[in-house]
C-alpha cells in the first residue's frame, strides 16, 4: 500500500536534478492557508526547512509565512504546557492527601502531554533537518514533481488523492485513496487522472504494515539496496470546490503493483512502481489515447532489491 515514505522535500533538488520550475504561488497558498485558517494536514518540517535555507527574494513571502506560523505555534504549545504543568501540580497535591483514580489519570495525562509539548517545542526551534523530518503519512503534504503545459513543475500536494469532480466526503469514504492499484486504474474512481495528470514522488524509503509471526502488526522499512532514490509513479488532481467555498486542493496517490519477490517474502502484497528516469517525460506528459504506452512504462519499471528491517 505504501503506508508511509521518506520522500525528498528539498525543492531545489527537483529544480537542479529534474529541471523543474518552482510553483511559488502554490506554496504561498498552502502556507498562507495553514497560518490564517489552520489545516488538519501536516506539512513536513523538511519542506519548510528547504525554504528557510533559501535567501532568494522570490521565496521571501514563503519564509515569512513559515516563521510567523512557527512563532504562533511556539506560543500555543508553551501555553498548553503551562496548563498541563498546573494540572500536574494539582494532581500531585491531591495524591498527597488521597489516592483517587481521577488524580492518577490527571497526573499520567499531564505528564505525557508535557513531554509531547517539550518535543514539539524542540522541533519548532531546531534548525537542523533530520531524516525523520522528510517522512510523510496519508493526509500529509509532500513535495511532488508534475507537469503543467508540458513543463516540469514542483508543487506541494496532499498524500491522499481527491479526484476531480468527486465530493469532499470521499476523503473519509475512500480513506485509502493515497494508493492507486495498477489493476484498478481503469475504474471510474480514477477517471480523469490516469492518462491525464501524472506525478512523481522521489523517495528513499517506503514503509508497510505486515503481520508478524506472532500475529501482531509490525511496520517494515524498505530501502533499495543500490541506494538510488525511487521515482514513484503517482496520479494527481487539482480539485476545485463547485460551490467556490473551499480552496483548491492539490492531492496525489502512489501507484502500486504486484509485490516484488523480496517484498512478498517479507509479508506484503503490493509494491510501489519505481519508474526508470528515461520514462520521466513520457509519464509526466501522458497521452490518454495511448494507455498501452503507460502500461509499458510500468512493465519496464526498475527492480532494485528492496532490503527491509523493522522500523523503529
């Protein structure tokens, strides 16, 4: 399914290595919307850090939006931590007089929330970008390579595709729409995307849920043995609210195929499609009248050996 991935978020990599232009307006729209309206969707720290390291005038507005949001978040988290510290102190005083279920629960909850707040503040103030900062999950935003007007462009998109013309409630009804099965691309759900709007997620690692020998779920981390970044074939959509109330939504789904042998042996039944670099333009600029050519790209995909280990 590609439950999660460590994806390249450094937009300058897409500009430098893939000749893409930066869709500044889409990044401004995303960061402005988050700051002014709030958003339930997480933006990876690595995506933000890439702009904060850039001193160019073109991206100044994006940097300002990121810094303003982080400052507001620091204040919000500090206030939450202060409230939880008061809750903890009250619970500890109560426990000195009498042990009650409520006081014990308040102490446990407050302690956990204080530790979470400390970690959040540390991340907000940390200048260094760590590997974990690149990781995305369904519903998170990601840096994605697409094509508009025949030109490669890098844009932020949500990792869960809402196809054009579909209602917003499809996000809940079809919660697994962050993946598109190859054998289901001809369905009505993907009409208007497969053969029309394609994208690439560049990733170093993907994660899958499998059932262990003990019957319990565990998460495996798969990484190509050759160390090369994966060019993961994706579908994407620019969703527009027919009522004009909600802002446009850019979203995408990774395409999966039958599992590579080593992935199947590890216990999972799907694998992302890792296309060859020479097929990049043909994939990004599809001909809807020639779907066989797209299937041929899938058939000619790369087969690096995917080493795996249990995720920490």
